[in-house]
């Protein structure tokens, strides 16, 4: 509306000025005083001028000149004060609503790359740096502090002061030479703090919450923020650097160890061109190395020092070199509020099989929680039955570890639910209740029980291959025909010398019917990190169904490379069928047609859809569903991907323990799993490799779909059919809308995949 100033007309010197805006008036049509401090020189002629800008009718009542003992109230206005240490000026603003009964947080903000503190607190706008966030009035510190209309978003008025800082114009030298200036700032800031908490609050009727104090600075103001904050952790609750300068040398004269109870925030704009990101990374590394843990929640579940400010997270704040007043206060409030309550995490333990009616299931659950909210600061747990043919009795349904008793045989799903009174989580475990006990039928030792194409025997009848060998069967055979027919599990005992170097594929295991020339299970690839410990034998299982009738079986171990690998033995266990015999619910052999499967192509990229159709020339033994790509490139830097899919509804009503068996073949160049480009969100299951993904749904072919497995072309020998077996989750049982989908992904027209002999089986309920 206007500008008021004091001009020494004798010397032509402007002694002080300020702009008065519409919002600076607390009421319309009422006279309100506005103060400007100045130093008078005896005998000089003084002018008290009002320059009318416009935008409103403006009335002037009078101008008074008051003696030096007068100091205007800081409530509802920006006032200038001199600190009691060396007389350097600072600006102070106290909300007009402040009272002695409601202590307010205190923010001291440092910058002063300009010659005074006016631009920082929002009294005037500096032409070079702008008025905080590029000039928006709602993000000036004094208006955030007054919080009219909840502009700071926390319904929290606060007190703000802005000192002139001696060290703010430097601090990036190596070695650092700003100790004396920073030490001066320390005394200035302490004096300002004590003045506000002491004489200012008692004189003008407000109170400071001394447990909620923030020292913050942007740009050059990072130097006094870091320097003073770590030395005065008993004064300040938190320090926040806003794209501020940093030099580790400034801590050399601090008392060690540092007080790590101080909250630390480091705000950095992703496109700041003035203070490089390396500066903030160095600051973060320093504080983390010193053990600071009381850090603001950039992500409440993972508290960190550094909050980078992408436009997507703070769309109203430019990610560049501005003062970030609103984000700083928002961060401070987040910190004062403490960590945000996270839901507990429930783990119901491993699936298991128990013998009925003799044994109960020992439930071994685990629950972790952050202790919030407090109160109650505790978690309640509950075990419940989700599905199963009979009733379940829990010894203590409210204990994490308990036992469950079952009224009859079958497959049960039990749920462990954990609640902190506000948030909850659950996990489920499948318990198979059978009337028989799995039996060990045979053991084949690693050295004497198999044939070998590579490696050598070691102590204990074990067999070893090293990196001098690769891509060979370290164990094949033993062509046994003495195992009982029915459901079985083959268990390999294998060990590696290193399980952490990378996650390279080490070997493949399979169960092969040499008489029927088909895979009964696998091949299953085992990678380095599948071992939980190096130098220790670990069990790997493959379930399979033995056809019996004199069929000779092999339990093969194919060594790939990258690690020393030892085989102790392979065991063959007979398992229980749950009280009945498995039945074939549906079998599609594709001998002469698609057998009711819906086929379609899809694409992600510039080429046409891939294909999916019945093929009469290739099958196992005759006929299959064939899918191809359509692109003309196979480079990993192209994101073009396409293929075909088939899907079909196969009702499992009246059946449980659902299984899926199918034959799979690839003829591709086995492209890699990485690519670039704009279609990453549409590739199959997050990577670009040649593959097939197998899904199921309980709501028909419209989905939603749940992934059962994905098989990469690189896992299989090209041009050969492999048999695959999947035991489906309990939720697939007794579903009229049960459906399957096979989705192939390729990226060239020469890539081909075949699926054949799709068999869905189950046990009658």
C-alpha cells in the first residue's frame, strides 16, 4: 500500500525504510502504528516520509518521534533489535496471538549473504536471492510464524528471529579459515536466544517453548547452523541446513564426543546449481559416522539425515537455490512429532505337515513392532482358521507361539494377526494334516551312488566340482526302479564355499524318468544366495510323482560354474496323499486343436503383437500351443517386447490340493533381462528376458491374476520339452472360477515358445 522511510536531508542519507502491505493492517478503518528505529544526529534535518503506492485508500493521522528508550513490541510486527553480545542487529517477529500461557516454538534462521537480515525474515525482497521460494508472500518467515489461515499447514504459530551472521559469506575454503567468524556467530546467536527467552518474552507478554527450538540456515547460513548447532545441543532441539555450505573442519574445536541427541536435517534441492549435492552428501556422511540417530523422518519407516526435494514431493517448492522456509518448518514439525506409527509385522512361520490324529501343529510365529502408539505400546496377537475341512482348536489363540489341534485330515490355512490398537498386519501358514508319516525310502551317496562326468571324490563319500569344471553333470543316475509309486520328494544335500560374492547360478537339479524319457521334476536352478551359509550342507527339495512299474529314475545334478560345489547325498522320501488318490481334473494335450483355450497376442513397443495359436507340427508328442515375437531387434537397449498368451477357466469345485503340470519348450536366443526405454512398466514381471509367466485366477479369465512361476528361456536347453510341476496355493481349491494363463515374452520374430500337456489335478474333498 505504501512505503515509509526516514531520510536525513542534511546528508541525503536514507536511515531506514519499510513497505507496508495490506495484510500488515490488523483491522480496516482503524489507525494502526508502524515503527521504524533510527539513529538521530543532533542538528540534522529529518524527514518522515510516506510514499503512497496504491491498491487502497490510505489515511495518515500523525507521525511521532520517540526517544531512544522506546522499543516497539515484536508481537504482530517485524522489529529490529541489537544483540547484547556485540550489538549486531537481528530481526524478530512474534505472532500477534502469543501469550504467556501458551509457549511457542522458536526458529532462528541464518543467511545474511545480503548485508542485513531483512530479506531472510521477509521484511524486504532482495533482488538477487528473492523472498524465499521466489517471492510468494505465504512463505515469508514472518507470515509462516503468524500462521493466518494455517499457511504453515500445522496450525502452529511460532517465534522467528534472523541475525546478521559473520560467517555466512564463506566457509568453503580447504583448509577452513572461518573459525573466528563462526565463533562470533555462536556468541551472537546465544545472546539472541537468551534475549528472546528472557527480557523480550517477559517485557512483551509471550513465552518460548525451550524444548522446541530450531536453528536453521540456507546457503551461506549453513556454516553458522552447523557450527553453532553441534556446540549448543542443550539449547537447540534440531538444526536444519537448507542447501547450506558445509566444511568438516568446522567441528575440529568442538567438544568430543558430540551430543548425538541433536536432531539433524539436511535439505537439498535436486537441481541446485550453487551448493553441489556432494556437499550435502559429505555432511550426511559426517553425521552418520558420528552416530547421530535422532533424525527427521524423511520416510517415517526409515529415518534419514538427508531429504532431497524433488518436485514430485514438494510441487510448490522449486528444487533450486532458495531458502525453503516452508519445507524447513514442515521438517521441524515432523521431527517434533516423533516417528510415525508403523503397522506391526506378522510372520506365521513355515508351512508344515502333521500326522493325524496323533500330532498337533506347533505354531512358531514372530511379531515385530515399533512400540507405537504409546500407550499402549504393546501388540496383541490372534490365531484364527481361514480355511480347512474341519475345526481347529488353539491352545492359546492369543500367543505368538502356540499349538493347533485338528478335528480331521485335510489342508488348513491359519492366520496370525497382530494389532497395535491402531494398525494391524497378518500372515498365513498352510498346515497339511495327513494320516500317514513321510518315510525315507532310499539314500544315494554323492560319490558312490551316482555316475559322474566331472569332479572328484572327497572324504565322507561326497563328490566335489570346482571352477575348473563347468557345464557338466557332476552326478547322474542311479537309474533306480525300486522306489514305491506315488507322491515323493527328492532331497539334495549341497554346499558351496562362498554364498555372498554374487547371485550367480551354480547348478540345476532334476528328477528324470530315464524309461519314459521325461522330467518328473525340475530342472530347478539353484543360485549362490539360495544358500544361507557357506561351507555347510543345505537341503533342496523337489517333489515328484513316481510312475512305478519298473521305471528307472535319475536324480541329476548339473554343475554350471562360479563356485566350488559339494554333493553329500540325495534322499528319496515317500509322502502322504491326504487320504485319497489325486485325480486329473483337466488335461489339454493339444493333439488337434486349442482345446478351448483363448489365445491372443500382446506387445509393448513399436512392433506388432506377438502371436499365439495351435501348432500341429511341434508337440510332446504331437501338437501344442505356439507363441512367437514380432520385432526385428534383440538388443537389450531396446524396450520392444511382445508375445502371446492363452487362458482358460477350469473349475476346481469339489477338489483341494490343486496341482499343475505342463510341458515347456523354447527356441530363442535367450535375450537378457535388462533393457531401456519407455515400456518398462508393461514388460512381464518387471524384466525383459525371453520367458513364460504362469498365472492363476479364482475369478475367471478376467483376473485378477496371481503369479505362480516364471521360467526364463536361458534356464532350459533350447529345442527340448521340459516337464514343469506346481503345487498351487490353498486358495485355488474348490473354485468354480479357477483359471490359468500362460504369457510368453519375446522381442524378435525368431523367438518361439511352446506349451503342451497342461494338466490340472487335485484331491476330492
